[in-house]
C-alpha cells in the first residue's frame, strides 16, 4: 500500500475512463503565482482596499469570522481605516493575515510572525523574499496522464466506502447522503483553496467485528482497503467502537498525516446533525491537505468538534486564515503535477507551512499533532508513534508486582464478605484499606528487584495491576507493553477478584493516581502531569466536565512516583506502613463536573493565571501531606 503512485500504471488505465465520465477537460492548468489570505477576527464588517503591484485597486468587504483568498503574482498593498487615519501595509505572496482590535486599535497581524504585518523585502529578481513568481517547475516538466491530470485541475479523486453496519440502510439512501455531503465539503474547499474532492468509486468494506476500539479500527481500515482507483479512501464507519474517555472528541482520523491515503470517520455518533457531520468531513479532509488544529473557535480545524455550534444557521462553516494558506500551498504544489506526497513539497512551501504550524503550536502548546506536523516538514516524524518500550529488567519487575497484586486479590476474595472489623480481622478488605493492602504487597514484591529497575517496575506494576479497564491494553502505544507484563488469561483472573480499591473513598481517584504512576514510569514526571491536565481539558470540552479532583489524584500519583524514583520513600517502608491519606490529600472542597462554559468563566484556560493559582494550591496540599513532612 505504500508503493509510489507514480509507479502504478493501472492508475492511468483506471482514472482516464473516470475522467471522461465526469466530462472534464484534461488540459493542464497553469500554476498559480501565489496567494494572500486575510481573515476578520473582529465582530464587525471590515472594508479595505487591496492594490496589486501590477493592477487596479480592489475594494473588499469581509464579514466577521470569514476569510478572503486573493491570487497574486507579486506583493500587494492593503489600506484600511483605523483610529481616524488611513493605514497601509504590504502583503507578501503566500502569507496569511487577520484583522483584530476595535475601530481605534484595528491592526492587521501576520500569522507566523510577531506583531502587525511588516513591509516585505524583495529579492534581486524583484520577487518577494523567499518566494518564487511561479513556484515549482514549469507545466511542461510535469508528468501527464491519470492522477496527475486530476491534480493539475485541482481535483482529488476519492473512494467513498461504508462498512456492513451502514448497509442496513438502503444503498440509494446512504450513497445520496454521502455524495451530497462530499459535494458540500468540496464547495467549501473550492472557496478556500480551489480544490474539489470527486468520488470515482462508491462501495463497501467488511469491518472486523472483533475490533472494538476506534484506534484499532483505523489501522484495520488501512490493512483491509487498498485505495484504487483513487489516491484517497474515505471510510464511514457505522459500527460502534469503544473510544477512550479522554478522546471521545475524536470523530475521525487521517492515518499518517497530510496527503496519505486513508481517512476514517465515525458515522456511528448518532447525536450529530448533518451540518456537524459536514464539519467532521471538512476537518479530516483539511488534515489531508495540510491543515492543522487551531485555537479559533469558528474554524472547522478547532481541536474539538460536535460542540453544537453548527446547529446555528448563522454559523459559518469554514476555515481560519492560517489553515486556508496551508491548504492553498499544498494545493498549489499538487497542481504542478510533480507532488503526490507531503515530503515532496518545495522548500518554499515547507518554510511557509512551518511558519503557520509554529504559530498554531504556540497557541495550543499541549496539542501533540502540531508538533507532529512540524516534524513531518522536517522529515523527522515516523508514520505513526512507536509503541512504548521499557528495559527487560523493568518489565520483569513490573510482572512480579502484578503477580503479587493478583495473589493478594485472590487471597482477599477467599475471605468472608463483610468488613474486617465485623469478621474479627478476617473479613474481606474493601475501599482504602484494600488499596493500602495492594500497595504494600506490591512494594514487598518490588523490593528485591535490581535497584535500577525496581522503581519503574513498581509504578508500572501498580498501573497495570490495579486497573480493570482496557485502556492500557488497547492503546497502540501501551498495548504491547501491558501484554508483555501480564497475559490476557492472567488479567482475566486478576480482574475477576480485584474488587474496587479506593483512595479517599473514591475508585476514580485510585484510577487517576495509578495511571499517573504508570505514565511517570514511561514518560517521566513532567510529561505525565501534562497528560493529566490535557485529559481533563478534553473531558471539559467534550461535556464530561472538568474535575480538579481528578487533577489532584493525577498530581498526587506523579508526586508519589517521583519520590519512588528518587529513593525518597523506600520499599520496606511502603511494605510496612503505606496509607492512602499519607499520599493523597482530601478532595472534599475541589470543583468537579465543571461545564466548559463554567471552566472558561472561572479559570480561562490551561495557560490562565487563575488556573495556575489553583494548580499551585493543589501542589501545596500535596507537599503538606504527612508523608512529605
């Protein structure tokens, strides 16, 4: 499936008949010189004049939250009123800008550079610095025939595929619906970057019933579907998949990044309206054309969709200026007929894209996909993250810890039901008492392990041994590691007798605490704590509610893990006297279940000073615990 498209003669044989069927001329389209994208981030209509270097002034009006794409061969001048004066700026070719401010402070800002747009410099040949008048080789140098003829015309051929669950609906119904959705999406793309997606095949694929999680379904779709006769297969999955709570917002995926060959969309989310499904399709196809997550709530590239904004008919479904430029750059390179993969982009396009991606990454510092996009441009990102690995000695230590927890659970399960006090000390342990018992037995098992592997083995063993969910085992990054520590049969035996160990009387606190322990062993303390914050941020955005109780549990787990790794707390001490209240503060007065609106009102964002003050308060509580003193 990774074979180069240029080496596939069947592409030419299969696509040319499709080209004739849709009635499109195969004449090559000349390469465009470049674009300038302007967005309106104010709350009012804006009037301005753009004067090309060689041309007449053009009057434009831009409504709020909309973008304007201008095709220019050379730089242009823009003029607008602000603060009672006429302001002028130079617009460099292949750049994106946005208006912000009120009538007095209105300014034009460039995306990818600090502050207002500056005057551009010219190279000796008169073209804007860093740009070419006609990027890419002349049309005559491009290959002809098949896929590349489509690309020159700004058309991306696609396959529309549905799984067997969708086949419960009559084909004329779902095919009409999906064709119309793709057509509406193409209207948006054509306005923003001059590209249309054209279906050349509609069909089905058999999804594996044994695949339960969406991440696994994406890879199964890649294995089962060979995009032919189109470079891109769009799968609409109506089968219900398990989606990890912290990723419930994930409604689709482009496997591997821009210009790759598989897009899978969760069609089983019945609560979404057709307009919201259009946004999801635009979002994923935007990724295909190089768009990335952005901080603008009006853009289809915001990180979380399905937020009900599209239910308002006045809501404009479209892209932000930075991503509009990104898609224009990729589309322009496709039209040269020399590019079929992201790595083949010109240095000029990569420089401009890096500027857009870097600006977005500064606004969304905890979005790993943006860092991945930058690495793709630099050629340092793998097709997908490699599964986590730990040294064999650490895995052995973790296996010993999990076995000790399972044995302790089996012994406890054999005790008579009821509290230990009621049974004269012989009753079944529950709650915080059960948790302390497991932590002590685990510490006793980890103690004899080599000093270099015992701490992380203990922490990973706790994360696996006290977890009864499929999160770690089903995650593609941790699944292999979890399976190496504990077999599926041993896991079933353990879960059957584990019970519900709590911390501060709450089972969910235990789960967040041990997850932080495991992540600290795998990623380190700083990354583990960031992951906890991001998880709560996603829960808040999706509607599950932001919980400072869960953050307290996660931060407590990270702090506990740090003390284990530093040797500040010894295994012999833990084996003899571990108590929950020594390592987890009381969460009784912390906010939880905060709606996204309430979180924004009270704490602003993860970067807001109010949020950091709350985090500092929680951190101080952890430092004041008896075990710390």
